[in-house]
């Protein structure tokens, strides 16, 4: 069994075992889940990273490839359809798997707070774990689609059952929103399947064998033309649907699906509701990992399979990024709810990912992917910080707090690290990604004026974070209506240290020394971008039949 | 030379190390909290001096490491590193020396504070961040130090976090600085794209200047950090921090970083940008000097004075004499830090002497007559005040002279707007004399105006020593043997000497005019405010000049000053406040609220609306499914009738043959 399969099977196996354990053994659920996530972490650190770090990781960068026959369907006159258990990672996928296994143990530790229906909670958690790993390494479109949908299911219940007062509303909203994207993805998948053949299997069988392997779909000939694209098929150049270019249409609907996930303004309103209602660990996973699936999909699927869409729409994508940065920050400034503020700051920060993608340039793309990683670290930290306060007094209304520095100095310290890491202070992680994104856009053809608007984002982030910091920590602790809180507001506990210290260390480490991580991703991203641009321009210049 | 590299690292890291020890050990022993930093800064000072002697012969040592892999096949290398040359070493000595003095002073000033050791920790971190700027060998390291001093400044301004003023001033300082930083970052990136490297030496070595926009954007960073127009609004508010912090950060070092950076980069700045910089400096110098006249807070006057002097330095850089500006930065660091420490001593002693409990120890109108009870403080103030005013025999004279000469020389060459800047510079010089003697007159002159002022006393020991050093450091002899002109000495060796092509009379006239104006300002200010009287009955001495002063000149100057101050508070800072009000505020409508409202009712409303609509349509459609055959037939008949009607209407002509 390969490493990637192991990473997916491990939580599923634990799930099967735990399903047989009686409900009352809460400790078993907690510690087993923690153990599983820690084993995953060790496997990734010891097995996956050395391979990816190795300079011989290969130009195209896909390593640890595993392929097994899965579904072969005879579609009569249309030929054979073949879906396989195809897993592999390149720098980007590996980085996001690393992020997943870093965040998950912390989320498990945070889940120790959960006391209601512990068994169900941890079983769903393990299912979510498996699907998150799967989504970042599945390279068969059907397999990707299944993992992508499978993520929704545990998330829906985790918010809907263990959430706050308006949990049903939030979970249904989350589910419907993301489902909209999925439906279109299904249609595009069918179209793709009929348009591509598996070269090896076709040669062996002597008649067309349709494939769902993204590796086959991305394979290009000498001039950048996809080698396995069936000429005249649904996604051949120049084919139209409802009078629109079919490929561009496919790009758009996929992109919108991922834009909901990331989320981009104006498709973001599920996020604050989901975050506010979700329990802390679910928020951590949602902001730390789940949003990254959107960015990952944009690069891997939108750019990888329909590269000319990226070229055509890149100014719009960059524009959407700028809108998200400024708009998210504006809305964040108006928030009085701590968690909602952090949620909207995520909208703003994911705008940098869109902006970096829209630059269509390797530095910007590297920055965008690095931002996926660093935002995973900082947002996880911020949501845990919110949780620290909420678990003590069950309130998140910022004006109700003041002068907490005197009561909780250690908490103030970690908040300071989290806030400044998030607003991109040099030496902390977000600075690297913001620097690379802005280097990318300033090296592209986007007008300087627009970039300055986007740059204002680093001022706005200082405004809302420092404002929240002042409300929470400056001033004197009000002994009036909150006097009953004084005994409750104690400084960090050991369990909270265990969650916050690794995140703070990562936030500093990734900011001071980004080299290794960037080394891991930049070759494969440069290769991917180069190939996509070649193919994209080839499609754009193709004669229309 | 690997050990030179260790030397740089030692200088930069030592204060942070001291700060960390303060932070860690402070809980167990208060004494260790400050002693650790003192020792660390002493070592830093020693190392910096060693660096000076090493680099005395010239040359530079560079150390750089790739910060991240070369992107785009090595076209662009992002490197971080340090550069040691004579100027940087001298700057390090200055920073370490003043930091050492301020730390020693703070030991007394902060005594009894509940968070005594964290104060020294922040101070240590600040010095390290500042030294990072000083030794930055590339733009990224510079930017990192740039933002770290901002963070330390935020923590130190907000040190007394229970005070409302501090709680608001700290974020304001950081955010306004960040506005400059955002532009600065854009400028850095544009410069990097052009030269393919972040390395400052190779950027400067390319010879030809940058384009207008990158140059202007780079300058914005200096404008923010050095609190130049229109980003000056944060500095006066920053006075909410402890006074030694104002002396170190907001007079001597951090705000000077903008000048240092602009001076270092000035060879690659295009002429238009330099002119913009000079105009910004001129506006700041003049308006801040006027505003200093309208203040009554002992520290705010000095804050505006700092703005004004920094503006003067910016004008010097714009005029092409960056070495004069850096020299003024050096001398200014001494006398301005000293004046702030004097203010601290006064505030401290007044607070001690106050028995009523409702004295505003920072209001100069409550003081007066301190000359008699604090004779040594008065004498030292005199040294530093005269140096600030730019009187001969003091260091300020020498350095200000260089800047003014540079501006005049540039004006004679370029003309145009530069003549206006010459006027601004000289008026500023006169106003400097006026406001500082007003400041000193209110505090030291006349009779005590409060009970506490009568019982104030000189500081002793650890609090007095730094002021002595700084006061004596304001005398000419440390910088030049000739008190009236900068002679060949260490200053010109370190900074280089600009050769100005002007006639001999300019060299004579400029210092005479500036000293004359400053002297007139000093005398006027002392006569108006040194007598310890509020604008009382006209004394008919001095050929009725007092009458003229009070009736017209002073009234005019004061009303202009009040006007400018009002403009500053209402328009410039007002703009900031309105902007922040428009964008975000707690109650009432604002842009952020509008965005939030749009989000809740517009975007999310649309989503919920669609959801509701779907539900309604669903419910309505459900009502059609009643299961009653009669109703279905009825609907069918209706539809058939409607279709027939539509058909007849459309094909009316065909059917009826018209």
C-alpha cells in the first residue's frame, strides 16, 4: 500500500473500529482520533516530505503515484469508460496535505471540548479527515469528485448538530451553496470523460477507452495540444454550447464552484454563518483546510484542464481578488462579533489567492499557493483564540470585553502573534505570501492603480485587527456588568498551549524561513503554469471550425 | 571577514537578547529587568564603536543570504542581509548611546510601574529593530526592520494600556505608518523588478535614477515613518507613551529612520521625486513650527518641533545635500532627546510635588519659575534649546547651516519653487527660536503658577546623568573645531562633504541670516513668555517694541499658528478622522457598516431571497396538486383558451385576411 492510500485508509479503518465501541467510552474516541491524526502527521513528515523535497522529484512534479483499476464500464457504441484509483501529489498537493495533517491534530485537541454525542462527532471527524486527504491527492476526476462531495457530508452534520443557536440555518446554507458548484462539476466531468482517451488502454484494446485520469487529460504534445483529446469531441477547440464556447463555459462553471468554496465575493455569505455557528474545531478545519480546496481546485482543475479560460478571465479573477480583499476587510471592520470578524478577515485574505492567480505569473501563483498554506496556519490560530474566550464566558461580543491583558497576559501574547501574523508583519508567515502575490501582480500587466487599491488591504487588516485588539486588551477590565466574568477569565490552560504553541511556531518559522516550502512548490508550479500558458494560447489561436 | 559578520550580528541581536532576559527574569527580580538591558546596550555600544574603528578607513562589508529560492529561473533573487559601512556604524553608535542613556533614565522614571520589566523588554526589541534598519543591506531587510520598529512603537506608545489616550494613539500610530509602508512596499517591489535584485548596493550601483513612480512610492515610506505631511498626524498623539520612549523613538531614532533611508536612497531618486520630497519637507517644517506655537502641552510642543526639524532634513535631502541632513539627524538626536528627558524630569518632579491631585503635569501654563528651583535643569535646557534654535557655538548651528546652504544653493541653481522653499526654511528657523523660547519661558521664566511648580527640584543621579551627556553633546566642539563652520573633522570623514558651487557671500550670509532670525525669535519668545505674565498691560520699555510685539506681531504669529493648528486638527487629522469615521466607527453610518449592511441585506439578502422565493414557488405549485379532476380540467380549459387567444391575436391578419 502506498503512502497516500495509507493516509486515506488509516482514518477510515479507525472509523470502522470505533463504530463498534460503545458510546460512553468518550476517551477512546478522543485519543484514538488524536492518535490517527498524529500517525498521519508522522507518515507525511517521514514519508511524503522527503520525496517531495528531493531535487529529483521530477519536472512535472507528480510523485508517489499509485494507480489501481477501479471502475471499467462498457458504454456500448461509445466505447469503454475507465475510472481508476489514481493518487499522486506534486508540490502543491503535498503542501496542502501537509497543512491538513498539521491542522487536524490541533482540531482534535480542540474537539476535546465536545461533550455531546462524542461517538458520532469523532466518526464524522474521521470521515472528514479521509476525504480531505483524498481531495488533495486524487487525480482521477471521478475519485476527486467523490472525495469533494464526501467532505460536505460530515461538515453538514458537524455544523448542524454540534453548532450554535442557528446551526440548522447555517448548515443548510453551507450545504446548498457548495452543492451548486458540485452539480456543474458533475456535468463537466461527463463532458471530459467523452472527450479524452487513455492512450495506453486504447492502444491495448484497439478501440477508444475513455478516461477520467487528469494526468491523461493534462498530457500535452510538442505544441502544447492535449495529446489525448478526441478531435471533434465535446471539449475540442471551437465547440459551442448554447452559443458559448463550451470550454470557456466549463471553465466558468467550475471556477464559480471553487469560488464558492474559497469563498470569493459575492459568493461568500455562507462562510460567516457557518463559522459563527460551527464549534471551534470545525471552524478551524473549515478555515484552515476546507477553504483551501477552492484554491487548489482553481489551480489543479480550472487552470490544468481549461488553461485558456485562465488566460481569458485572468483580469476578472484578479479583479475579484481585489474586490474580496477590500470588501472583506470593510465588512470585517464593522463587526462586533469576534468570530464574525475573523471569518470576514478570511474572505479578505483569500482575496490574495485570487489576485495571485489572476497575475498569471509564476511569482504570483507561488504566492497564492503559499497564502493557502499560511492562511491555514493563521486562521486556525485565530479561531482557536476566539474559542479560548468563548469557552470561558460564552460571549464573543467585542464591546463587552476590555482590559483583558491584565487578566490573561499569555492569551494577549498569542493574540498579538496571531493578529500580526495575519496582517503580514515581516518575519511572520503572511508577509511572504503577500509579498510574492504583490510581486506577481506588479510584474504583470494589471494597472498600478488597481494594485494600490489591493495594497490598501494591508492597511485595512491593521485597522480591524488592532481595533479588536484594543477592544479586548486595552483599557481596564470593567467590573460592572461583567463582574461575574472575572473568575472565569483565567489565562491559557495546558491544552490551549498545546494547540497555540505549534501554530505560533509555524507562523514564525514560515515567515522567517520560507525557503524549504517554496523550494517544494515553485518548480512544479512553474512547470504547471508554463504548460498551461502554452496549451491555453494554443487553444486560443486554434482555428474555429 | 567572518568575524565582522559576527560583529554585525552581535550589534543587532544584543539588545533583543537583553530584552528577552528582561522579559523572562523580570518576574523574579525587578532589578535584573533593567540591568540586563543596560549591560546588553553597553556591549552593543562597545561593539558599535569597534565597528566604527574597523570601518574608519572606508569600504564596506556585506553579508547576504538567499531568503527564498530564485524565482522565475533565477531572474529575480530575493536576498536578505546586512551591510556594514562607516555611516551605518556611526548610526549604530548613536542609536546605542541614546538607547543606553534613555534606559538608564527609565530606571528611575519607570520605577514602581507594575510592568517594569516588560517596558525594558520592548525597549530592547525596539533597539534591535532599529539597528536592523541601520545595517539593512537590501530593501527587504530594511522593510522588515521598518515594520518591526512600528510594532515596538505600537507596544511602547500603548504601554500604559489602561489610559484611553494611549489605547487610541497606539493603533493610530501603527495604522498611519502602515499607509506609508503599503506604498513603500509597492516601491520596493517596483524597484526590485527593475533591477532584478533586492540588494541596495547593486541598486545604488546602477547609477541611473529610478522612474518617477517607484521613486515616489519609496519616499512614501519615509514620509510615514518620519511623520511628514500628510502622514504627520500620528506623532503628536504618540506622546501618550512614556516620556523616555518619546525621547528615544519619537525624537532621536525611529522617526529619523525615514531620513536615514531617504538619504541612503537619494542617489537613485529622480529629480522630480526629490523636489516633491523637499516640498513635503517644507510644508511639514513650516506648519509644524507654527503649530508648536499654539500648543500648551510640554511634550506636544517638542513633538511638533521634531516634525519641523525632520521636515528640514527632508528638504536637505531634496536639495541634494543628504550628508547635511544626516548630520542634522545626529545633532538633533542629542538635543531633542535631551529636551524630552528634561520634559520627563519636569513632569516627574511636578507629579511628585503635587499635593492637590488635579494638576496637569504636562500643561506648561501650570509651570513657571522653575529656573530658580531647578537651576541645573535650566542650564542644560539652555544648551539644548539654543542648539535646537541653531545658535552659533552649538551643534545645531553647524548642521542646520549645511541644510540651509544646500537649499539656497539649489534655489540659486534651479529657481522656481525652490525660492519658496528657501523662504519656508528661513521662516522655520525663526519660528524655531520663537517656540522653543516660548516653551522655556513658560516653564522656567517668571514666577511659579502652581503650588507644585514652586516645590519642584532638580533630578539627581541616574535621571540627571543622561541629560548632562546629551546637553554637553549639544556643544559644537564634538563635531567641529571651528564653531562657526563645519571644519574638516570626523563628520566630513564619515558623511563626505558636498561641494556646493555658490559664491562666497552665500556662505557668509546664510548662517548670519539664520542665526539672526533664530536669535530674534528667541528674544521675542522670551520677552513675551519669559516674564511669567500672561499678555498683561503693555510695558513701555524697549522703545514700545513690546507693544508692537504683543499687539501685532505676536497676535499675528499666534493667530497664524492657531489657524495652522486648526487646519491640522480639522482638515489633515480631521480628514483622517472623518475617513476613519466614514470607513469605520462604532455608532452611526459608515462605509464599513454600509459594506456590512450590503453584505447582510444585499448579497446575503439575495441568497436568502432566492431561497425564500424557491420555497414560495414550491408551496404555490403544491397548491395546484389538489387531486380534484374538476380543477385540473378547469386549468386545462383555461390554458387552451389562453393559447387560442394568443394564436388568434398573433395571426389575426392571416386568419381574417386583412
